[in-house]
C-alpha cells in the first residue's frame, strides 16, 4: 500500500476501530503484569531452575519457625493437570542459607509483585490462628513488609508500619494486628499501597520504602463519599472502652478496618470490614446512641481516585457497593482480595474470620464472587466459582493467569478442603491453590487445577493465605507507538502528543519533529492507552484514541483541521 493511499488509511482505521474502548467503559485489561524473578531460572541460586520455565505462582501460608510462609510454585504444566490432586509441581523457598523461613519472615498474608519481579509480602499479624507471627528480619515487628529481590532471591525488611507490639496473645507469642493487604500499581516510578489493621490507614510507599502519604477511610473516606450522604467519621483515637476490653490485638474499629487493595483504571479499590457471619459490631463500640444495625455498617467495597503521581485524590471517594445491597452474594465475611478482569469485571474473595481479638476462625465460609456491570450497577454472580468441596472453602486470596486454560485465562484462589479423600489409591487431601477457568461456568474442583501447599495429606485448616502470579518470562515485554500528525499532506511540527497508561495513569508527552513524526518507547504490552494530540492552530476532530497495546504500532496518523475547521 502507498503511504497515504485510501487503502492504507482504511487499514489503520480498521486496526484502531478493533481496539477502541468507550470512555465510559474503559477499564484495566487483565494480563500478566510482573516478570518472573530472575533467580528462579538461575541454576546458581535455584538448583531446580530447569523446571521453572513458565508461569509462577507466589503464595503465602502459615508456617512454623523452620517452615516456609512464602513459596514460588512452577505451574507451567497446569493445563495437563486439571483435577489431579496428586500433582506436585516444583516449589522454591529461597536461596540455600537464606531461605524464606517463618523465623526470618514471620507469618505472611498479603503478597504482590512489581513489574520487575520483586516480591512484597506483608505480616499476617493475628490473621492466622497460631505460630510465629513476626520475623527476625524486621525485628519481630507485626507491621512489617518484606521485599524479595528479583535478582538474588534474598529477603530483607522493607518497612515497619506503625503497630502496637505490646499486645500479646494468650500463648505469649508476639502478635500485633498485622497488615491486611499490599499491592503495587506496576508504574514507573513505583507506588506500593498497604492496608494497616492497627490504625485503618492505607499507606502509599515508593520503591525505597519512603512513606509518601496515607489515606484514612474512617476520616477521609466515609464523610466525603460522593454517592452516600450523611456517613459519620469513625476515628481511630476515640474507640470506646467496651470495644477495647474485648480485643487482644490492637486492631482498629470495624468500619475503618480496611483489608483488600487493588489499583484499577486510575483508582484504588479497597474493602472495608464491618462484620462476620457470626460476629457483628456491638452496642457501645462507637459510643452512645449509634445504631449498629443500619445498612451503612455492612462489609463493602470503596474506591478513591489516584492522581497522576499515585497520590490519593480525596475529593473523588465513592462507595462501590455494600455486600448486603449486591444481590446473591450470600456472604457476611470480610472481603480480603480484589482483582479486575477484561470488560471491567471485578472478582472478590472473602475469608471466614472473627471480629474481635481472635481474628482467625470461621472456616468454610470463604467465597469467590464475580461482579459485573460496573459502578453504580454492580451485580454479583456467586455460582460461577466454587472453591473447595463445599463451594465456600476459600481462604481469601486471588490472582489471574492469562496463560492458563490454554490461553483462556485461569482464576487462582487460595482455599482449604479443595479435595478430601483418596485419589488413585493415595490419600490426597489438598489445601492450597485452586485454578478455575475464567471462560467457564460453574467452576469447581472437578474442573480446576489443584495444588497442595506442602504436597502432603496434612489438613492445614485456616493456614492458607494469599496468592499472586508472575509472567513466564524474566524480561518485561515492551513495545513502541509511533505515528505522524498532519494537516492534509502538510506535516505539523511541535504538536504535543500525550500517551497515558489507563491502568497506572503513567503519562508521557513528546513533540512532533519537523516531519510531524512522534514516537513513544518502552510501553508495557497488554496495557490500555489513550493518545491525544494538541496543536494550537489545528483543533483536531479526532484528538483522542484508545487502544490495548498487544504489539508495536507504527504510522498512527492524526489528521487535523485548522482553526476554522477546514481540512486541507
């Protein structure tokens, strides 16, 4: 095709039309967002490196001092092991001599990766029932986040967030409230968000463990909701003594207790924990005359806007939904993880807990629920995913692997009682991870990939934590977007061209050269982008274009009008 032929222009018009998104429905397109840590394929660090050739599952579990609360599992053969509870894929627990033991890391729950493959894992505090809850690398601090270096596999204490470690459990194990979740925005520069059970805040950190800010849902969220009027503030400093007398861990009040966190399309989504199926707030906890039974005191999901640098935009807070208001959820347990899928679908996981000092407990009450429709029309489908043999055996962790299910995508959930009994004449009780087809319906253990956390028949009730997924490659996939800005056949120089990643809000701006050309490099493949052109003399009739970047795009052409709206 000739450079400016009608056929060429038609080709690019079709290419762009195929990937256009409505500005009202533009959302994060689920993908594998983190490269595989390099140490997993380095034989000098991982003697089993040859078996870690594909996608990796990163999981957290409760562990004794000499056991491993963090594990990397090679699941590249998952499609050949649907419903095989005896499948024992290769596992890695850190470099010899510096393994990821509970003595070093304590017990962990929340886990995430950044785009470079560094792992961040958060102290579980008192989420689990017993065992070592704090690690020596952090000075036995229950507000610790640990970082596993992507190149060496070495663990280090990343940061200790505020915790009252004077609180101890009945068995005299140091057991502060711990952290709920940790997530990253996969941007450059990196933002890390962590929810703190002690003070109810979400902390924003950079890659060097500097605290860049915090967000207090009880003070900055509830009273400022754009879509829910009249919600009172809940302070962490005025907890009523009747509440404090019933807890042993220093955890903040229900209603300002934030757990799950996830970045999507320029917003930070988070869950608020109010109640459990057997334990609700009691009269007196919030002071005299406060109605504890109204609809504003149910487990819920909120979101707050993020500015371009990842800071919190407190003027854009909204409640996404209350669990009691979303039909068909059937769960009173806290929401412990959130992920987003293609077309804006949200997947949430719940975990059976207790509300006061014994946070752990209430097994066989964890669900995985799909929500669609988007704000403000979220509707739930709780029948698509059944975790464990009872369908409600979830442990609260979620991740998405776009390569699983022969490329159709697989949702990984943590859970217990995934399989109980004998399989091929071997005891095969499975507690760990269940991979369910995203493009299927009525997913259950018989249609899923099952992985036991320790490859034994031990029933690790209440001991399974969170999960995340890495890509199958050790280098980040990137692409370029280039094109030209024209007025008829005339090149438009010094036009400002902006490209924005709609998931991370990362923005780049370039000016066209004397030939009207522009180019953007090192763009993450799989993300969605918006490109805009601004030229003072030439207001374009089609200034903005949206697309998902699956490969490099060249000759992205913008045809401008002059100030009078005339084309040349």
